[in-house]
C-alpha cells in the first residue's frame, strides 16, 4: 500500500503517550508492553500458526546455407514474399485493433499490488519482491530472511532477529531502514472480510472513524487500526496507569481544553497526528516509528529493555517482541497474542 502521498499535518510536539496496557479477563494471559510503568494482560489461547519460473529461452533458428535457385523458384519466392507482406500487414492491423479500447468496454484497472511491491525502492533500498516477502537488505542487519508463513519468530515482513537488529550489540537497536511501502500490509477493508479478523473487536462507529481519519490524513487504515488494537484492544473508555486516554492512549496534555479526549474520532485523529510526527522525525522509517510509539528508542539494548525486571515495576520492561508482533501480526490481520508471536515473551517473567 502506498504512503507516497503522506502529508505531515502536525507541528513538532512534546512526546505523546507511549504504549499503555489494560487488563482483560477471559482465559490464559498474555502481557503487553508499557513504557510508562504499566502494561496489560490479554487473554489468548495459543493456536497453531497456519502454514501457507523463468520462461525458457527460444533457441536461434539455424541459418540456411546459400544455394543456387532456378527462375521458377525465384518467381515462387517472390510470390511467397508478397503473401508474407500481406500477412504482416494483417498482423499490424490486428495489433492496432487490439490496442484501441472499445468504447463499450471498461479500461482494465492497474495491478495496485504490483505497484506497491515496486514503489519506493530508491528511498528504502529494496522494497518487496514478487514472492510477497519484504526484500530490504541492510548493510548492518543483512537480509530480512522473510518467509511466506508466519511463525513464532518470522514472517513476510522479516524475522524478529532482523527487526530487532543490534539489540544484543553494545550500540543497541538500530533497525533496518524499512519504509511503509516496503511492508506487506493487509488492506483494512480486505481484513474485515475475514470473519476471524482481530479488527472486528472494533465497533462500527470506530471502524468508520478509522476510515475517515485515514482518508483525511492519507494514512493506511490498517496502520491506525493496528495501533488501536495494541494500545486499547479497541476499547474507547480505556485509561492507562499514567492517565493515557482512549483508543490510541494519548496523554491528557495533548488534548485540547474542554474536549473529551476519549471521544472516538478526536482520539484517533490526535493519535494519528503523533504517528505522522514520528514518521517525519525518523525519515519515514516505520520500524523506528512503531518502536518509539511504544517506548523503544534507537540504541535500546537487551539489558536496558529488561532492567526493570527485578524492580517494583517488573511490567515496566520493554516488550522485546513488540515491533515483530506489530508488523507480522496486526499489519497482517493476525492477532499476535493468540498466535503467541515472538521469541522473548519477557513480560511473562514477571
């Protein structure tokens, strides 16, 4: 999906709410990250993840050896050439007819998926390949090692080790330069056609607001819906432990005086403005954007991420699986907690 028409509408603002988490009850536990000394646990029953030519070159015809021809043969050859010219003329007319659209027929629509796969190569350094896998190769992080089937630590948008590149190194997290157009994202409307889509947790009013804000701010609706699912499980009355408000968990200081910060359309619009601000700040590198929205920062090390483990706020640890869960879970129309995506699950240490 395209992000080329992105318009940054929001002026630089002080930090907005980082991810917050909410308690849910209905089965097993899976915890979500908060960079503000809180988290939420989400019930999820782990389920089995579902698995998912070069045209032969024509050989050159052999060149016939020259021979002496008779007059009769010359006349026959001349007749054959005349017939070939007529045939070539008919072929030319046929091509012209085929290329001229019939006024009574609709013009074929372009293959937008193919366009998405080949756009932004210069900006991002790779884009996606024909197999439906992200194809970015980073100098520091190498190839994505992406696979078609989503597994606990890999998927179409790259492996978790690649996405978390540098987190076990002294210099810390330095993710590959992935642009939004490089990712394979399920279109929001297509996602909703699936009766098992996690986005059905959102009411009709919320879905309409997502569509409206996405169209107004030129942001993929799936990107907005995914943030909402991560931050609040699409519950508009959610209040985070740090006072974060509503669907996208924005802080009160980012809400206009006298306005209900939890109001659905307003909350989604302000949260999306913050995403746009981060996109501009990080040169549209979506992994850095998603990480920062959720409390990560460039240079985050494994030790930094888990240092709260033995504190009074164990759940204040960074969710080490978060960026991977986001791009290979929500953006792919999959619930990462039901599928138990990730290799760390470090919040379960608490």
